[in-house]
C-alpha cells in the first residue's frame, strides 16, 4: 500500500527554506530520492525523540 502526503514550506522562514533547499539540491549520486531522504529523516527524528523521552 502506498500513502501520500504533502508539506507546505514557508520560504520566508529560514528553517523551512533550508529544508526546501535540502530536498531540491541534494546529491543524486548519494541519495536515491527526495522521498528516501524524507523517510530517513522522519524516522531518525522520531527514533531520537523516543530514546530521549524513555
């Protein structure tokens, strides 16, 4: 099963702009796709949050 979602980036917000640029300027030889990068980042973020709040 495939599920889709979308994100809004406010490019006036420096943190949002940084994330936007990461998703559009990554090294395609090192990272398979933006989707792969987002999945890895989300999993690493929440895994870290779980660890520090246990």
